[in-house]
C-alpha cells in the first residue's frame, strides 16, 4: 500500500499518564487561615524511592470522587522523605483537600510540566520575590539551591503578604533567617502589633532593597497585581526580561498537553510551562 | 385502608417531608405506634418549599418507584409561604411525568400536620399500595451509563 | 472525613424490631465511616460519653447517631459533639425509632430501612460544612407603630424594660379607638379614666419619643438594624411652641369642620385639639376647612396665638430613625356600614354606628354625655340595637365574627338605661358570644337587670315613619315577624383590617391574610411574632380583639422585643442560605420569593448579585429551590446533600 | 413600499441612537438567514437580503439582549420574538428603555427540517444551491433539479398556531399590524405523543435523547436561559448530572431546562431549532406551557407587568385540587 | 490486491460477518421517519442503515467516546483506616466503522500526534485513545455528492480522499466497491461474501470520485492562516464582528471530527466511583474558568477566537503546518446562528473564498 501515514503505536507497557499514584498524607500543616500544606508519601515504596522531579514541576493531587487540582511540588528534589504541596482553599478540590488529615489517602500524578532553569542560574545572584501562596513554587527552588549552595551567588529572599497571619512557611523562614549565607526580607502591607520586619508593598520594598541586576536572576510568583508592579520595579532596577523568571497558574486537567484548556495561543502551560521567563511571556498571546 | 401482604417485595419509595409539620406527623405516627408499610424512606427538609420538583424526577430516574412530598397544610407553613409555592410547582410538575412515560400516580403530594399521626399512617399506607399496584418502575434501571460504578472489573493497579 | 456511626438500641424500643448489630456492620462499609458501634441508650450520660471518647480517640470529624427523631435529641447530640471539640453542625441523625422500629412489624424490613436511613445520614454528613454562628450588632431601640391601647402598652412595657421607644401615630393624638369609648365592659368603668393616665405616661416617659400625626414612609434593613423613615404630616402649628391652651380653637371662624374624633357626631373648628385629654395636646389645622389655607383670607389663629406657634407654610417633613425591632399595633377600622342600605345606614340620621353612640354617651362628647338623636336632638326612648352589622356576613365579604360587638352592645344597652331610665332597648342578635371573664354574666345583666329585650333574628329593613324609624325583623325563636318603632337605631358595626394595613405590611415585609389582618408567626405558638425577624404584632391589626386581649398582646410583644434586644449583638442561626457570587447571574428570582425579605440585591463591580442577610434568613430553602443555577444554597440542605440522599436511597 | 424596505428605513432612523440594531442577514446558503448586527448604515444593506426574505427570519434575536444590557440596542422582531422580550422585561432581565423594538407583520417563518423532509428521499437541505419565493411557493434548485414547495407546508409549527403575528410591544412598526388570528393551540404535537402508551413514550425519549451530544445549543439558543454561563449542566455544586455520555442524564438536563422555563417559556421553539441532533425538546416545554395555561390561565410573554406564575401564589388556588389525592 | 465488491443485498450479511471480529458501527437513521437524523450506531441487522445523507455527527466518538472511564476507584475504610483501590478498565473490543465520509477519517489524523504525546516528546502517550485507534478499522465511504457546507478540498482533502481511511468504499447503483488502503484494512476485507470488483465498477467509481470533487469550488490558499490569525489576535473589532451572533454553545466543537478537548471529572456513589474523561469544548465558558472565578477567556469573543485560532494557527504552527480542520462543514451546517468558519478564516487572511458548491447562487 502506498500509504505513508504511520499510525501511532499503542504500547500497553507504558505507564498510564492518567493513573495517579496512590499516596498517604503524612502530615497536614496549617499555614494560614486558608492555606494548608500536605506532606505525602507514595504508597508504593519503590515508586516513591524512584520518584524524580525537577524544581518547579507540578503535580495533580486527586481526591477520589471530587477530582484533581494542580499544585507545584514545593519540597525540594534533594529531600526525598516526602512530597509537599500547598493549597489555598478556593474551589471544590481545595476545599475537600483542606478537610483531609494525616493518614488519609490521596492520589498524585507527577511530575508534570517544565521546571526552573536552575542550571542557567548557576553562578548568578538570585533574588526571590514571593507574595502570599506564591512563595510555594519559590520554596522548592530555594531549598534546592540551599542544598547546592556553592553553585549560586548571593541569594536574597523577599517574601510578603497582607498581614503576619497571611505568611506561609514560617517554619522555613525561621531557619533561613538564622543562616548567614542568604538574605531574607519579610514584609507586610500594613503595620501590625509585634511585627519586627518591613512594612510596605513588595514592589516598594524591592526597590528599596535595590538588588543589583548585574549577573542576577529574579524569580517571582504571586498575585497578578503584585507581579505587575514587581515587573515595573525590576525594570527600573535594571533587570531585563530574560533575567525575570515566573511561574503561571491555569486551569489544567490532563497535565500532559492534550485536553486543550491551558493554552495561551500555541503554548500549553502544562507542558511548555508553568515556568516562563518574562521574555517568553512577552512573545505569547495576550490571553492570561 | 388497603392492606399489604407481608411477603410483597418492598419497592423503593422516597418521601420528601417538611421538618415542621409532616416530619413531625410521621413522628407522631411513630409515637402512636401506627404501623405502616416499610417501603417509604423519608428525606427531611426544612419546608416543602425547599422541594425542587427536579428532586422528584431525579429520584424516579435513579431507581425510585414512587415519590411522595408532604408539607404543612396551606396557611400553616412554618415559613408562611413555602407550601404555597410548593403547591404550584408540584402541581405543574405533575404534568410532565406522563409525557415522559412515567405514570403520574408514581408521584403525589399532600399535607400532613405534626398532630396528624393517623393521617400520616393512612397516607403512607395508601401511597405504598398505589405504588405496589403500579409495580416496579423500569426507567433506566439497568442503563449502561451506570457502568462506571462497576469498580473492580478492570485491571487492579498498584 | 472520619465518620463515626452510633446505633442506639433505645432499650428495646429500637432493638426489638431492628437488628441493631446488622445495622452496625452495614455502617462499617459506608464511605468515610471509620467507626461504627451500637449503644444501649445513646442519649444517656454514658452514651454521650462514648461519643465524646470516640471523637477524641479515633479522630472522628463527623458523627451520625441513629436513634430517635432529630426533633427530640438533635440539640442534645450537637452539644455532645461540640464538647468533644467538633463543630456542632458536623452531625447528622437517622430516625430509626419513630420512623422505623415503632411503625414497622417486619424485623428484616425494618433493619434494611434502618441501614438506608443511616447510609443517607452518612452521605448527607459527608457534605456538611463547619458552620459558625455570626453575631450582628443591634440597635437597642424599638419602633411602635400605632398609639392605641396595644401600642401604648407595648411602648410603656418596653420603656420600663430599659428600651428606647419611637412611637408613630397617624392621628393628632394617641389613644386609638379606646379613647373614643365612654365606658368599658364588663366593669363599666370610665374608659378615659383607665387610658388617660397611660397616655400621660407615654408623654412623660423619657425613653419614649412620640411622633403623632405621622406615618411610616419606608422601612429598610433587617432585625436589629431597621432604618425607618417617618413622615411627619404638616399640622401648620409648630408643636414645639404650641402650649395646647386652646385659645385658637375658640376664635377659629371656620366651625364646620368634620369632627373625626367624635365620628362626625358634632362639628369642630379648622384648627382644633381633638379632645381635652389628647396626647400630645397640640393644635392641628385641617387644611381643607381652614379659610386661609383653602385660599381665602383669615389668619385669626396666628394673630391670637400668644406663642406664635401657627405656621401656615409648614410642609410634610421626613425624619429617619434606626431601630432594632418593630411592633405593629395599627388597630382596625370600622367596616363601611353604608353597604347596609336596608338599614338606612348613612341615609337616616337616626341610624348611627355603635362608635357614634359611644360619643353620644361620653361626657366629653358633642352632647356632653346626654343622649340626643342626631336628627332633632330629642332624647330617644325606644332604642334598637342591631348586631352583626358587618360581622358573620359572607354576603359583604365579612364572614368572621368581630368578637367584641356582643359585649359593647350589652354595655350600651345598660348605659342607655342608666342615662334614660324610662327608655327601652331592643337588641337583634344572631348568637350571644360572650366567653371571657365576667362577660356572660354581663350580657345577662343587660337582659335581666336592665331589661334590654334581646330578639334572636336578623333585621330585614329599617324605614322612617314620621319621626320614628320602623324596624322590621324576625324573631327566630318564636318564628314571628317583629316590627318595632324606634327613636334611634344603633348598628353594632364590626371591625375590619385598617385600610392601610396591606401597604404597611409590604413595607414591613410581613404577610397579611385575605382580610388584611397581619399574619402571626404561628397561630398557636407565635401569636405576636411574624415571620419577619424583629417585627412583632399587638392588638387588632393581627385580628379583632377586645381591650384586655390587646393589652395582653402589647405586653407580649414588649416581652419579645426585650428578649430579642437583651444583648448588643444578635446570634444568627448559621443554617441559612448563602449565595455563590461566582455563579449568581442577578436574575432576582430568589429575592422575589423569599418570604422574609432576607435576600437583597447588591452591586458587585457593576454586576447585580443576590446577597443573603444571614440575620433575617430563616432557613426555609425556598430560594434554593427557586434558583435555576443553584447559586443560592441552604446550608445543610444543599442540593448536593439532597441529591446524595436520593442517590443513597435509590442505589441500594 | 415592501415591508423589508420599510424596516430598513426604520433601522436607519434608529441607528444613530443605539449601539446596533440586530436583524437578519444572509446565512451560509440560500435557505439560511443569520443574525446580523448592524452598526453602520452600510450594514443595513444586507438586512433581509436573502432569497427567503422575511420568511427566512428564523432566529429569535431577543436572545442577544441580556448580554447587551447596559447598552441601548435596536432589535427587529417577529411576534413570537417580541414575546420573549416581554418576558425578559417582566422578569427585569433587561430594561425596557434600553431596547428599541422594531416590529413588522410577520407572515410566518420557515422550518428547515420541514424543507428537508419535503425533499425527495435521500436528499438533504445542504444540497440546495438556490432558492426563491414565488407567490405562495418556495422554488428550490438542487444543482440542476428544481423543486417547488408550498410555503404553508414548510412554515414552522409555531407559526400555524401564532396568536401574535405582530409585535406584542414595539417602538416602531413597519406596515400595519393585522388582526390577531383566531387560532387555538390544540397541542396536537403533545396529543400525538400521548396517543402512545407510557412505555412507548419512555422509549421515544430514550431513543431521541440517545442522539444528544450535550452541546447545549438548546440552552444557549433559549432567550430566557440567562444563566447559561453558570448552568447546572456543567457544575458540580450543585451536581445534578454527571458528565458521562448517559441518556439518563441527557434527558435529565432537558427536564431541568423545561422545569426552569415552566411559566416562562413563550414557545419560540429556538431550543428545538438549534438542536443539531433533531431532538424534539420543545415538547417538554410545551407540556409545562399547557399545564400552566390550564392551571393559571397564563401565557408567558404577553404582559410586561405579569409575574411568572411559579414565582408567586394565591392562598386559595382556583384550579388546584390539592386534596384530590388524600 | 484487487478491489472487492459487495452488493446492496449482501451488505448486511457482510457487516454481520464482520461483527464476529469487530464491533461494527455504521450510519443509521434514528429518527421517526425517512428523514430522521442520521448518526453512527453499532450495527444491528434490522437497523435503518443510511448512506444517502451525511451523518449529522462526525464519527469521532467511535474512537474517542463521548465519555470513558479512566480509572475506577474504591474508597472507604479498612480496619478503621482510610483505604484506596484503583482499577483501569480493560481494553475495548476491536471496532470497524463502515460508511464514514473521508473528512471524518482524516479527523483522527489531527488527533494522532497530540494523543501520541507530541508535546511531551512522547513521554505521555494517551493509551486510552491509542488502544482504540489501533483497534479500529475505518471503512470510508467516498462522497457521491457534496453539500454546500463542504470544504474538504480547502484543507487538503476531497470527497474520495483516502487519507485516514483503511478501506475506501464507493457506492455504485448496485452495491459498494471496496478498495483496501492500509494493511489494517485487510482484516475487514477477508470475507467470502466479497466478490472481486470488475473493471467497469472500478471505472464507475473513479467517475463518481471525479464528479463529486468537481462540484466543489476551487479552494482558496489558506497557507497564510497561521500568521494572519496571529496578527488578528488583538483585533477586538474583527472578533466582535465575527462573534456577535455566536451563541457560545458547543455544537460546532462536538460535531467536529478534529476537536479533541476533554474534561476529567469524578463520579462516585458511596465508596465506588470513576474518574471519567468526557468531551469538553472551548466554546463553553466553564472550560477555562479557574477556581478563583478568574477566566482567561471571559466572553464568547475570546472563545471563538480560540477555536478558530487553534485550528488554523496554533495547531498548524505546532504540527508542520497541518490545519486542524478537515472541512466537513458540520460546524457551519448545524450552527444555530450560521457562524461560518470559512468566512472567518478568509476574512482574517483578507481573501475572498468562494464558499460552497460551484452551482450555488447565494442571495
């Protein structure tokens, strides 16, 4: 037959990308009134040991009977005892997730998506700028860098939220602030009793910090309005769009570039992202 | 009052009762030991006005053989007006059943007050007899769309 | 969720006809159930302790108890789970006693039914949400609408309880119908002597702010937080300056004004004070009769007033007050008696209403307490009373009994004899309705002691004959035609709902019945509440009643207000409806049907959204059944919960 | 002047005061009209410029009004379309003052399924290459073939029972409104279904609904389905229907749709027209329309002041025999 | 290998014969009369097969079901502790689809690279699709006539195009001539009921193919669509004009042979449940609605832009210029508002495409 078309083959041996790993929740950490972190371990010990991911990759957490939702794996690939995900209560899945306790079963499909270009960042100064739940994706990269500290230059972490009650990962920050090889700045929007750190909006504090743009990369994640002003501030500080890395959130279902809903023009956030440089984003369709 | 024979196979009858009158009436019937057929199970709602007529068809299409709604007598609604709205909605909804091919006697609505234990007994007994006379409903009973419930037939995964 | 299920034996009440252990076994395979156990008496001390321990030891996050009716022990078990640290709303009951073990004989069937009910409760519980009651601040002030005896009583009792009161009365003086009465039954004591001091108390009480000659323009808000706009009608007299000396009323040249207080039995001046005991005792100008205000020349009253209180330029004005509760005590109207053409009502001057007769009897009335016929001023000797004029008469749309006419007719017959010893009274009646303390004795006294002649039957016609009126009727007891020649005919006109009642009800968002009487919350158990939180009823606006009943309701309404506002903040039952604003399209259907006005329209960034006022929501769920897209959901009775219950029943 | 020329003049006069005027223009072929949004005077040229003219003005343009609320728009309406507007106004879903309603004496609109049915066996409407109305016939070309159909035979059923050929309300009217025809809706379509046994009726729906592809064109074509973007068809809270390809759930959605329209539906039939699978979904709505007419004597879309009967009540209901059972 | 022939009289015998090895699907009139709606249904001997009128729906669901179970699960407790079991449904039976038009078969070729994990370099292949795709034989029926909404020739197809077909069937007055196209087609043709086709039958078939092709207007050049639509992305006036009349329903996408988007939802009753994949549509607002309430494609304008953009710009830019449309015209034919994808694309490119049939006279 003269037909040149080859039908893609069906390989039953390949792992089914829709089948979650069964996992058990080890610990639930209440971060804020609407954010909880979940530390989970795959039930299949071998699968857990062999589970490999890169900082910035995401996973789909499953609540059977409710559905799936996408979260960044915010533990570090260098620390393997558990996978950590943090969820802000918003929709059906996150609400159900917030009802879970240690010992409960959960499904996880991971790793999905691309990751932070951590190799390209080697030898550079890194400034992390996180707002609210946006600290989660930064956390994984930061933990990874701290475990490979010598590969990177100066590390500055700027993290802010509305009020002290809205700050997550305070257990980490306590530890990080005690270190002398990174600089940590916390800020809140308005004065609060007992607050010993900065007060002010993140973009303003960033401008005040004035991290040098030379040989530096800014990694930022947070609510859209914060990102908008952080980008302006970074531009003023001399960062070009190649030096700014961010990670996007979109409604996802399959997580493997098929189901069709997370596209921005011809880019799929679930496979081409979620990590993008600002330069990449500038080239993409205006449909965020 | 029609009597049901002891060995008649039970049918599935769903009752939507308002909390204040009819649920109380069913309680009163219980306190008075007014024996009733066992087919009917009661879903407690605050008011007959809470009954979305779609609950009725949902029950019938999910496998119920009969649906009964009971609320406070008109003018006695705990919430003043709920049963007035219910009356209109349920009455209109009745028209749909025969067009779908469902015998309209599979659904009735009525009023039972919290004091009317004997009346509740009669309502349940008569309605159950009415449904038994119609026999089991067959709507979508073995529809393939419920296949997704057949867990365990596929390949068990680690 | 970790669910624990507790199946109660209730001694043998349940266990005799339900296989409790089988139910326990079945419960163990239900979704999210991690613990299931039987219990001899779950509601007992050890039974409740077992629940508390299981919650703590097994980390339960939800509890199902299968036992008796939730109408009995739901509050009990909610407290139990709360003691163990659970939210009290993470609890469901399955009624396997009243609805199963007590009404079914077949143990196997009962057991299967009990399992279904437990499964249903589990499925419902899985979708329960933690609910936390909200506290809303409340204004500790009450609005009393109507200054009749019921309103006065409510206002005084509220003030006595430490509550600030705003009283609004549409007439220039408070006092209501009672102030027009001469004497009251069955004690025949002087009406104004009883009421007068209470009216003075209202005027003098520092907690009571009185707005007479005023109306409710609008009411918005909800329980604890009503915003009331009061329209103060123009009196053309600055009441702050008016001393009530009455000089103006003596000099006013326009003396042919209709005398409302005296029911038209006399005439009054354009500027007047309705009666000597009026509260407030201030003058009011009836614009239509005033020569100056109707376009002529005059100005006498302004000239004569020593305190320069007269102000012909005055306009209606509106003031706003914030209150936490409202008592409606708007009383009643006499029905339109002129529909009885056969009685000559409205055509023959000597056919009068009972209330007009009161004014003739009253020492403060137009005749100084002497009974004189309106036509010629002659003292009547033969007086015929016709009862049930506008009561118990479906032909005029008044099938109900007004309740007080039998009694006041008896009183008027007695008073007639007192005033005119050689007079004779005849009373046409249908039945004598006199239940009440000393009431029946009183009607008997009228007949036996005062020789009023009671004739059981209806009057067919009244027509004039010379200076007399011929009353034709039938005595049904003897079955004969009766024809009497009377000097005066008094019609015992029944009451009807106040003409403005429906309008006010709409402002208050309360219901009214087919006659216009306000609907109480429950005919037996909530006689002074309405279905609108924070709005109460007193007196005849809820249904016709006599003075003692009106006063009792006034006090009852006051007790309700004092109870409601005893704290600065009101706790609201969290089992209310809520709107998912992401799904609401602002179609307003829920707003239209809510019986309590608990849903309002809000503008959210240019889009209309519904919003539930939690404090007002009573949790009926009508909105949830109405919203096409399910954006309004009633907590703990959500669509998903009912659907889960349906599926739980139908799948098995 | 022909009606459509008069309409064009009215549209041109209306345009300066409005965002746009919605009317009918050409569709993909000779048989299809299509909504056209006229914003500039030159847009008006294509108004009704189709072989079928007013007879091809099938779309109910009231559909677009709620999404345009806040803007003043003009809309050309058939009598049935105007009823949708009346109903939208009565339910305060649009503001009367934001709509300029342009009516005309409608003589009925085409039903494409009837045209297809009238074609010889095996032929379909998509083969039509040309059309023209000559007197009371529609002349169709299918390639070289010519076929004539009587207009009366291919008129939509709703037109044959229409009581409001002119607009119920309008701000401008082209031509002269004829007298309301003396027709009675006998619900012959329902009667045909009701002639079947209960079992047959159920099988009928099972068979018809099995074709449903869950595209929700029925819903999105309904001028009264204003919550279509938040529809329970796709929600999980509430979770009335699953996303499975299940006939049961497909029928359930139609029942939900009909129930939500009970006492509101004006019978415009757009749901059924829009259905690509040719399912007679209007029948369910008409079941309620008939019931509502029987119980409340109410016809939706006739009075902007009316309250839909299921959003109100009477303490004593004249036509509900609630105690008939027990 | 020579072509086969099956007479109309024996067609059902052959399909029945096929049914022993395949679950056979074919177009069936499911309506109440001769002009009832034609859709694909599993073959039953007394079914109302119809080949004269084009099926209203595409054959997409024969390989990509409207809903399918991805994972069955059983939750609940074991020994007082939460437990979880997961199961994957077994392989579906082999299928043969008889009588689908060429455009429907070509549609699957749009699916293939995506479901073969093109975006993940094959790391995440969709086995649910692939196993059905490989187990399905497509017996395309060449179109003997074309409709005024057909434009397969614009996008590289034609009434008798063999792309995507395993067997090409052509209906002659007395039966079908069957030509094997792929190796997989052989499995369907191994039946004693089939006779060899005669030369004159072959000739007749070729003539029919030519005639049908000739009825279509000459195709415009769509090669500029990728850049043209990219350029129009921010032209809101353009999209508003094109989308005003759109109802934002899912008819176009669900009827489309190439629209491949889906949703994943869980359904559960008690402790049992399933994770289900069901068709979804970018024309529906909930498709991209995020939990926060934010929707990157708020209105029908953005949604229509995505549908057109995906087919004529995004997909081709990712898949060697192949347009993700097979020109079946169903989205136009069944659109309640007559939204015409041909016009939007040609408008965007700035060319005039003569839509429809050669003999057509619009307006």
